[in-house]
């Protein structure tokens, strides 16, 4: 069974640029959630995708957008990067939307630095 | 006020000690409670998952949920240097989204 993978591992961008982060969900999982983890903080929910549709969004501006593909992999896009966007971006996959457990399995993250 | 409060530590204990990690929360709608372990520069790894109130034990780990006090705990028995990591509590309401609300995380160091 393949776990959640993310790419790239690290990324450096300058303010105002755009970035795309990628996530491959664990085998058999159809739901993907994205989180932002600032240094020294817990992860914050950005949004969730289920069967290619956005299904729930946290307190993030519209310049944070995403996609989910038919194979359940996902992308996170951030436009007009700001210095405060520097963080670890985590992808988590799960096998159902509202199961009793709905365990979310996290990938290793993409560390984004905005200069 | 944050929905979930967690003392960031750091917490330093000798090998073999019993560790107690705690979180408090304000939203009584939370029904699912989790503890994740995160090693430096890695993604969080699910340790314990509890539904509603009660205790759950898994090896050296015990999770407790007290909904009346809005308080959850994770106990680690016979702590090992390999337990050194950041421990994150997370909570979820019963809804059709997977939105987890995390605490800030507590950094634990177990000294040999």
C-alpha cells in the first residue's frame, strides 16, 4: 500500500509569484484535505476535495485554490504569494467523507519559503 | 480565544518517565478526538483516535477524553528517546467535511 506523497519537498518563491503543490493520495482513498502549518503552530485546514469537488473550506482567501483529479490526486495553487504564506503545506487523504473514523493520513509536506 | 488550546512546552523528561500531554477546547460540538505525533520536518502521524468520551489504550499510549470538562489527555508510559517529537491534539465535529482543528502542539524531549 502506497502512502501519501507530496511534491516538491522544498520550494522557494518570491512575493507575488504563483505556486502549485501536488499530492498523491493513499491507495483506495478518495478524499484529500490540505493544511497549512506555520512554524511552531498546528496545521490549519485550507480545504477538502471529495470526488473532484471542493467540500469545505477554512479561513483562507480565494487566492488559495485547488483541484482534485479522477485518480484522486490533488493540487494546491496559491496566487500572489505573500511572505506569510511561508509554511509547511500538508496533504491528508482519507477513505470516506463522513465515516465513523474518517482517519486522515498525512504526507510529508512541502516546505514553501516566500522571499 | 482559540478553539483548541495546547501548551507548547517544551517538555523534557528522563527516559522511562510517564508523560502527560493535555489539550482543552471550547466547542462542545467536537465528537472525534485525535493525537498525532510529528517528527521534525515530517508530516503528522496518527497515534490515537477516540470517539466521544472515555479512555483508549494502545501499547504504551493511553488517550482520555472528558467532554464534561472539555479536556483531553495523552499518557505515554515508559517513555523512550524515540518518543521525542511534537504531539498535536486534533478534534472534529460530526459533519460531512474532514476539517480537523489542531492544537499548537507540545514539543517533548525524552533524555536517555
